C-alpha cells in the first residue's frame, strides 16, 4: 500500500464515514480494484488531502461540480458527507444558485431535489 493510498483512505473515511467506505470495500471485486485504488489515491489522497481548501470548501466545490455535470448519485453521497465536512444547507443553496447561473437551472433544480431528499431522510432518521 502506498503512502498516497493510506492518506487517501484516511481522508475518504473522514469525509464519507467508515460505514460508506466499508460498504464500498465489501462490494469491490478484482475487476474494479484498480478503479477503487485510483480514486482513493487520486481523488482522496491527492486532491481532497491538499491543505489549501478546508473540507467544507471542498464539499461546496465538489457538490457544485457534481450538480453542474448532473451526477446526482454522487450529489446524494456528498450531501451526506457534509455531516463531517461542515458544509451547511445555506452553503449548498448558495452553491446551487451558482450552478443555476453557470450550468443551468435544470441542473441546479435536479440537484436541489436530491439535496432536499437527503435532508428529509436525515430528519426521519
């Protein structure tokens, strides 16, 4: 295991939580092991572990990009991650306003629907 992988796994667990990462690891097969290693080293061990942005700021940027690209499954996952990154509902609304202006109202509207659904699930739990 590389140092970048170890750092990535530490960051990934801090942001997404042990339960999420454990589920992803349990579902991993020989086929997708290279992909899982790549995202752990590249996304989590490199970008998410950089010192300039806080985890809150990275959450906001990540959710904006995911919404702009229409990656709604990932939006839901990263909204759940805000529990540990500190990004607030107000932060996410501000981000979605930017998405609406720069990527289009339909993309922001779809992401807002997902964000509201995750928040509703949290309230029920």
